[in-house]
């Protein structure tokens, strides 16, 4: 006699669907990347006053006696030392605060994204940002012509971004890219892609524009630094709304 399946038993297809649904819910429950997006968006916006020049600056002005921390603050900027200290504290503190947030969220949700690689990438990127301008200047100005000419396509744009105080933005983009991989989130990858595209576009404009004395005004560097902020804030806001909607749907 053939035994028919009990009405309470699930077929293999139904079991597979159930497992897939549980995985999807677990992944949605562990994702909390809205917090780093909003956090670094706010930290970047808060740095805006330090990018404002008090007087009309000459295009591509440099001050050779800047302290080492201007690797994060920008060698072209009047308040480069203050920016350097600000970004050192903001980046390290931001990544450590993100780590604490994910651990707290993991305890509440019962499932946690492993974020150690994200924090390591962010803090390591911050430390690299401190010394990178020195290395770039050495490659560009103190090496043999074949070396400097062969690396100018990379060292020139990177050094320009560093001198404008944009290296912290690249450190943020690096950390978010690692987080997107850990979260396996296409939405976060989209935010990272848009954020990076804005950074590339801003720095490419400075690189290719034939700037003359008087072309830049006292708010030029501030506007360049603020352009990526809407991407982070809007992306974080959308992610927060989606998280709340999913939570209400599963409640």
C-alpha cells in the first residue's frame, strides 16, 4: 500500500522555499548599514566649515610648513591642520562607533554581520591616508624620470585629491565597499558606486580644469567636499525606511 503524505508534512519544494524565506529574513534582520551611512554623512557635513577659506585663495595654493596630519586635511587648505585632526578623530571614532552599533544590533536581532574586516579596512585606510601624500610626493618629485613619468597618471590625481582634503572621503568609500561585501547588499553597493562616482567626478574636474588665479573662491573646496554627502544621507535614509518596513512586516 502506498502511503500518502500527511497534510502536515511539507514537500521538498515547500521545505526549500521555507529555508530560502528564513535566510532572506535573517539577512534582512542582520543588515544595519543605514547607521554607518548616516553617521559618515553627518561627519562629512560637520567638517564643512573647516573647508571654507577666510580669504580669496590663489588657485592650487600650497603651504610647505604644514604638519604631518595634513595628509588627511589637505595641503592646499588654510585650515589643513584642524581638518587633519578632525578627520583622524572622526574616521577612527566613526568606525569604532559603527562596530559598537553592529554588536548592539546583533544582540537585539539575534543575528550579526561580521564587521571586523570593515573596521580594520577603515582604520587601516585612515593610517595610510596619513602617510600617502608623503609617498606620492616622493614618487612624483624625487624619483628618476622613468619612474615619476610612469606613475604620474596615478600619483598626480591622488596627490591632488589629498591636497584638497578628499582622502577621508576615499577612506569612507573603502570601508563602505567592504561593508557592502559583508552585508551582501546590492542596495549598499549602489550607494557605494554613486558615492565613488561623485568623488571621481569632483576630483577629475579639478584635475582637468585649467584653473587660473581667481577661479576658486573661498567656498570652492567646501562645495567639493559636500557633494558626496547627499548620497550618504539619502542612501542611509532609504535603508532606514526599508529596515523599519521589513520589521513591521515581520512583526
